[in-house]
């Protein structure tokens, strides 16, 4: 799997979220560079877990939609003497 990369705006937003969390929840401040390093750590070490969860959720949604379409197609069948 290729590394998870964020563009500059996404990185700025994530860093701000980390800084807010440290300030509000931990009553501590964290600089932008340490916050970005923490973001990169989580992306590298745990990003695959979140990515895989997203894939599983998408797969479940696609399966449900396919089942719905199959049901709709089945409801279009016309009665015949063979059935």
C-alpha cells in the first residue's frame, strides 16, 4: 500500500484539530511541527486500519445495493407456464 498523503490544506486542518484536542482535552499546547509529526505517525502506523474499515464499509454498501437491484430485477419477471 502506498503511503497516505495529505495535501497542504488537509494537513493544516488536521494539525489544527490535533492542536485543539491537546488544548481542550489535555490542557496542553502542542506546536504545529509536533502536531504534524503526530499526524504522520498515525497515518503511517494506523492509517491502514481506517482505510481497511472504509473499504469494508464500502463493500457492504455495494453488496446491499446489488441485492436491491437483484430484487428489483426479479420483481420484473412475468409469470410463465414454466413457473
